[in-house]
C-alpha cells in the first residue's frame, strides 16, 4: 500500500460470496476480475481492495466516493473510473496472488509487509486505521 504511486489493488478475502476475490493479473497488469458477483463491473473490486495516493485525490478535486446514489455494488466503480483506468492499476500482493486483507463485519484486517518483511497487523475501523501490533 505504501508503495502506491497512483491507484493500487490487491485481493480481499471473504467478500463477494467467495473465499476471496481478486484482480486477475497478467504480465503485471490487471486484465480482469475474479469475483462471485458481477465481474462485468468496470472495477469489480471491494472498497477494501484498493488504495489511492493522496496526489491523485488532490489532482481530481471533483472526484467523489458517493455514499448514496450509486447502483448497488457500483460505488467502487463509480469512484475509480473518475480517477484512473483499469490499465493504470498497480497490482500489489505479489501480482495479486496473496490475500493480504480479510473483510470482516465491523472491520478489515490488513497484513502489510514492511521493508524488513516483518508482518504488521493493522486494523481498519470506521475509516480510520491504527497499527495494532507486530506479529
Ligand atoms: C509481477 O509480474 C511482472 C510481469 O510478469 C513481473 O515482472 C514482476 O516481477 C511480478 N512482481 C512480483 C512482485 O512478483
């Protein structure tokens, strides 16, 4: 996540009616989506599955992540298509072959490898995140 230049993506566990869903990556580029639901969405990805650099947000001041008004399941696509293209996405988590995050009811659990490869345990809760503990 911290190496995101513009918009990065990765697999998410326990979402979309599957054990996981993930961007399908070929030659380092996103070419499609493995998901249990509506793979025809422009960005068939859960909001737990991508990061956007602050620079991108600042350079698209009109881009909004709508809380209401999107078709069901289209929130992510409606937002991402304002700021990027599928071709531009940066696959993380070993070309999306690892599942670094699990979607749980109240919060998501994210495993991030830092520069020393120590795995950190993050907790996302109500849009804020905190470093919980090293494991
Ligand atoms: C991802 O795939 C690209 C193209 O096949 C490759 O060059 C790159 O090293 C891979 N990245 C990782 C982290 O495996």
